[in-house]
């Protein structure tokens, strides 16, 4: 079994589906929630491929631990703004204010 199996992707998507509107989670936080503490990068890869499996998951609510958005995904910022998530001057999400407490 490869680390990036369909089961892993669905585990990631299930955790992501629980992030409430107006909150964000980090890749590492999602990895911890599914019991894969050391696989935060793999969470990112799973989210990149999520559209191949199902649509409608709030993947835009996942950012890196510093609150940085996905490079090249311009819609992410507008989707977060629509939910009331504001950005610091450097363009990052204020993790102290908006991080989901799961």
C-alpha cells in the first residue's frame, strides 16, 4: 500500500470536512487528527488530488502552520474572506485568531 492511498485521501477529506466556516487548520493539524503526525506534506498532496475523487470539501480552509496560503491558488484567499477570515499585513492568516481548535 502506498502512503497516498485512496483510504488516506478520504481520511484527510473527512477531517477537512469538519473544519467550521470561518476557521482554518494546518496540514500538520490534519495529519495529527487522522493519526499520521509525521505526514503533513502527504496531507498537502492528498488535498491537491482531492478534486479527482470528490468535490465540495472545504480544502481552502487548510493552510500551512504559519498561515500561508497555497501558492498559485488565487481563489483560496477570496473563499476565506467570504467566510470572514482576515489576513495579516503579510497576507497570512492570523492562526492565533482563526485556527480551528479541534
